[in-house]
């Protein structure tokens, strides 16, 4: 069932909306205001209010099946402003979701030029999964508040705070209209295991913290003064990440103690399996991957004073990793055991010539 009432005035110069009320199966909308057709809608103002019984049910009427099954109430005002747009959400909530937003975009051709104050609260960040179905988000409450300040050629983050469960993060700095980044980020999560679903890693239930000065742009990220801690382990240094078709990772990371015991999979008891027909091949029939199939290039140096692998502890680990589209080189490659034994040398796998080559030069003593 559908009903509509109100006053609609239309002319070449102006569209008038007065007391317009729409009702579609109990979902209501109210519109008031006017739209000036001249000078790119300058001087227009539209006041919109929604009262939706179920966003999921309404979406299904129009072929959208991934929206949350929650009521939606929203009161917003939109007003074109020169080349841009002023907006205000004075009462926005979707079930337990709260939304307060006010600001303007100076130029719609430059969407990063934003002046805005915002305060958003979600009972679970999983409410955003409909925007990116391939991303597994944890079932944790989410909040974001702060201010964006439009300055010459950039937007400044002022007092931006983000909450995820009991985790918190602050962001200060600038994003340029050219998508350049200059941000200082600090984050802390009391229980890293709550992020296992999103990261795909069985992270331990330990405190995780991150501090870094992020520069670059949306395609080339430069993490300077990087300092991360997980439980008793810590890593600091400088990391550059390229997000093109071929991912690129470069930099240097140092650590006085790195605990990777949580990363080593537990041995599962072997189970008897039925005999399979004997293969005609000596080796596994899985196709061999080429180095270029990895889709990543690495130029990374690691200097780790102590590494805990769960079943053993390594000391004085130095590892240089150079991975190109046709070669992999480990140089330097050295480590020793805390109870004795050491190994060092170089490793090169090279596919740049017609015949691939493997070059090993390893020295070991008292190896255990």
C-alpha cells in the first residue's frame, strides 16, 4: 500500500516541497523545502525525515537484500552551497545506531575538502558488512567522533577518536585534496584475539598497541616511527607498503623480543586414512608456483634480538629479504640458539635466466 499527500510546486526556476508525506507499507518519509534550478541549485534547502519500520524489508522491495533488519529514523537537511553541499543530520538512529553529523563539502569535485563534526555509535561494527560483504567484521561495538577542518589544499583531523569494543584509537593530521596523507595514529586493543575474525590470524588474548606517523597516499603508505607491541613482544622501525596490482613491502624492522609462539600451529593427532591409488608421479601433483605468482615484491631487513617460536627461542636474528618478480634473495641470513649453535650465510633463487638456479652458501656450527 502507498499513499502521498502534500503540496508540490514546480516551475522553470524553482521546485517547492511543502508538507509532503509519503507512506509505503508503513514506512514514512516527510519532505519540506525548495530547490532552485538556477546557478547550480544555489539557495536551495531540503528537509528530509525518514521513519522506516525495517530497513531490510524496505530494501527487499527494491532488490537490496543485504541491509540490516533494524528500524531507521533520520532527520537531515541538505543545502547546496556554491560548488559544494552543506548537510546536517540532527536525529539519526538505526535501532541502537546513533548518528549526529553536521558540516559541508566545499566543492563536490573535491570530496576530501570537508568541514564536519561527527558522532557515530554502532552496537556492532557488523552492521557495516552489507557495504563490504567480503570483509569479515568482528561483533564489537563501534564509535567515532571528532572534527574535520577544511584548510587550504587539505582537510585536518582534529580530536578524532575511534572505539572498537574496548579498543581505542586517535588520529591527528591531514589528508590533502590530492589524497596525500600525513597522519599520526595511536591505537590500543586490550584483547587482540577479538580481531582474529577480521585478520584471519589466531591472535593471542594479549594487549596490542600501535603508534606510527603515516605519510604517502592511498596507494603508497609510508609508516614512519612505527612502534607495535603485542603482549611482551615489540617491533619498531620504518615500513613502506605499495597497494598496486603488485604489492610492495620495504623497510627495516627491529625488535628486542618478538613472541611468535601463537603463530606456530599446534600439532594435530594423525588420523588413519584409507589407502589412495598410487600416483604415477614421484612428487606431489600440485602445480609449482612461479615467484611472480606471489604478486608481491619485498625489500625488507629484520634485526631481532630474540624470537620465541614456541618450541624454541632464537637469538640475534638478522634477515634481509629481497623478493622480485623473478628472484628471491636472503642476505644476510644469520641466527643462533639461546642454548648454543648458530647458522649464517646467503640464499638465492634466481629465475632471471633461461635456466633457474639455486645458490646456497651456509655455515653452521653446533647446530641443534
